[in-house]
C-alpha cells in the first residue's frame, strides 16, 4: 500500500473491533483496510478490480470496489452503517472475485481532500 489515512479509529465488523483506513494499492487504485487496534492488518475490504477502475477512474468518480467474498461477509453493511459508503450501485465480477461498486460518502471525501486527495 502506498499510504494510509485513518477513517475511523473505532470500527466494528462481525464482532471484530479495530481501525478503518483508506489507502492506495501500488497502481494507485483505492483500498479500504481493516486493522486491529494496534495496527495489524486483518483484511482488505476492497478488491483492486483493474477493469473496473479503467472504466470508472477513481478521482473522476467516488466509486470503490467493495469485496463480496466469503471472507468479507457483512462488510458493505458495516461500511454503510458507519457512514463510509452509500448503497451498492452495481455488482462487479472479476478475476479477483465478486465485489460491489459503492460511492464514498461526502464525509469521507471531505476527510480525504484534507489529506490531498483530489475529487472532481
């Protein structure tokens, strides 16, 4: 991952408590990472769906590909409840597995702008 921005220092998912970060994969596509309270990565909540980001470049769009894999059950719902993403817009199927496209909320975009992220 390129860098991290702390989105929530108290995030609860399926009984696990930790911290939620926005980050970037090495190719600069966006990522949401869930870590323990002491910073140990638990799971990437997003998939780096290359074809999706070619069609919906992040920065021009607020869409992120949230995983729907078996290991990520309940992630979309937990992110919605926490005010991170909106309702899923559509499903994505790629070599990296099933995901849904969700738009980041205004609150998250404003926080990311404060850290130098650019949005149209």
